[in-house]
C-alpha cells in the first residue's frame, strides 16, 4: 500500500491501513467456492493490482470490454460484478465519494472485484468454468457402507485436461501489472471449430431449453483444450447421446449404431487408443455383475452350464464344480467367473481393447436386436457395436485378405478366400477356431474418443440435437449457476 502513502488532497486521504482492512473484510464476506474465487482471496498480500497513486489502470477498461461480451457465450455480466465495477470505477475517476462509499472502501472493493472478475473469466475460458473430473466422478455412488461413512463413486470421466493452478493466477495478475492483459484475454479464448460453431448458435434461438443445451456443449468444448478430438487421420468417436459410432479416415466414414451403458451403469467419457482385438474372447465377469446377477445362483449347476460360465480358483487356476460353490465363495474375490468364448458369449465374437481405468471396451454382442431400439442405454458400461467386422477391417492397417478371412471365420461369417474355404473344410471342429485366430494387434493404434455431446454432427455431417440420456446437461447447468445469475 506504499504507493498511496503520499496521495492526499483536501477532499480525501488514501490510507493503506484502511484499504487493507476493507480488503480483508471483503474476503471474509466472500464465501464463493469456485477455484477462481479461492485464488482471488489467496492473491492479496498487502498490495493492489489495478490501482496505484496515479489512479485506476487502463487495464480495467480492457477487462470491462471483454466482460461486456459474456452474453455472447451465454453468461451474465452480473455474475462478474460488472455494474459494481463500473460504479466504483466512475467514483474513482470523478472523485465522487461519500459517507457510504468512502475512498478507501471504493478502492479496495474495485480492485477486489476487478481481480475476481478477471480470474473468473480467464479461468473459465481457458480451463472450463467447472471441473468435470470433480463433478462427474462424484455423481453416481457405486457402493457405500450402511452408515454412509465410506462411499465409492463410479468413475464417469477420464479425459486429460489442463487444470488451473495458483501459478496461473499469479501469471494473470502479473500481466495485469505489466500492461499485457489484452494479449492474455485473446489467448484464453477457445478456438476449436466445435466451440465457435456453438457460439454462433446462441443468438439464433431464444428458447431457454435450446440455450441451455448450447451453453452446456460450449462448456464441454472448453475441457478439450489439452486433448482435442483429432480432425486428421484415423480416429473413432462414440457419442453416447447419439448411440452412434463414427470412424473417420480421410474422406471415408464408417458409422454404426451402438449400445451404451444404462443410466445406472453409465458408459464413461474417456480418451484412449484402440490397441488390439480378440476374436472369440472369454468374458471375465466383473465383480459388480457377480454380486448383482450371478452370486445368488451359486450351487445351480444348470445355470452355470446354460450360460457356459466357468468358476476358476485364482490361486490354483482349477475349474470348480458349480454345485460345490457357495454365494460367499463367489463374493470373496478368490474366484473368477468367466464365460467361454464363442457363439452366445456376451461379448459376441470379437472385442476391441484399449487402455482405460474402467475395464470397458467396444465389442460385438449376442443380442443384436438391441440395435433396433431408439434409446440404446442398456449395457453395463461397455459399448456394443452393430458392425463389428467392418470396424475390425477399419482399424487394421492394410490387412491382407487371409487375415480378414481368419477374422470372418472366427466370427462365424462366410469365408471369402479359397484359403479360408479350404481351412473350413479341413477343420470342421469349432475348437479349432482357437488355433486359427485369437489376439490381433492394431498398429498403429487408433485414437478413440467416447464423448457425451448433446449437440454433435451426425453421419452426414449435419449438426443435430441428441437426447440428454444421462441428464448431464442438467448437471452442467446446475454447476454453471455462479456464472448465470
């Protein structure tokens, strides 16, 4: 506050002590919990950022010019305190102080509100106004104890993001003081085509529901700055609300219907790379399904035989007689329940694997009728694909015809090469399929994006609105309220 120590006129006197006191009172009264607001409170340590002995820095006008445009991105000027900033800015520049608004209160309030508005705006445009990792990974309870002291949530979001740090706040405020705020405000703007398209849609429809949908999808675009969806080369996009998969390669597009997770077992949003395939895979049943669907059938040999389930001791790898296995044994974690590969397997005849923390994958299905439904939120979290062989052909890099025919034969499809037809004649036993093909590597790996966008282009490239099947637009809208009021 030393800059004010010699600033006196007959009408008023700057007091570093009173300004500091007023700043502390403002911070104590500010209970907002956004990351930007927390950093605002943490940034003050005995000096102002926008005001010095010469008055209010012109950087305040630069910031206000951007804050007057927040309506163009669906937010409100009120949520950035624009009216209060303009009133106090006018008081400072016209020396219009009174008993209710003495100079030391106005100076403290103006500087604090400018910092808060600046950090809110820069954090939001650069990183997203909300943190999806924090929100979506604490949305659905997977399990908890009877007293609710232990709660485990279902993971629903795993997309790498740039996250704001205290250093970012320091850098922003340093640029305020170095007269380089204008450049920073340009730098933090999202520039990807999806965001810019959605921004253009806001003025075109005054419907509240439509605006909410556009604003929610604009926020999703802000999360993609670190890991944008590729626009070149091979890539696979699964859009959950559309229940559709889009596989792009240059000007070529393979698209297909998919089944995604049910509302109680949602498919997660993630980014990965498809690395390998398995033909006629064994399905190792997750413990959550064992608990909810299998364990109560313990001892029922007919049930396990009908579904072709093996119960395997994890320590000895011995296959147990189902009639000797109790419910408690199945729930102990010491035994693996796996469905034999082949026809009727829940994964179908082929599965597409990629690294992820949720043990989900793309796969064929033994119940293709589900693809005829309009709303296809039916799985335990994995994504079932309606054209599995076409997808296998897509992800492989210039596969030879014999490899493709081995995949066809393994999937129970008709052979298309002489070599394939000879193999079928010479190997009438189904067990021989295991020797024909199993693991198939995918090189180079193919980028995979499982997204949740309720506004997204369809297979013709036409932008469409998709149902908010998991209610995520409402979740985003709820957490955006500090910027919408």
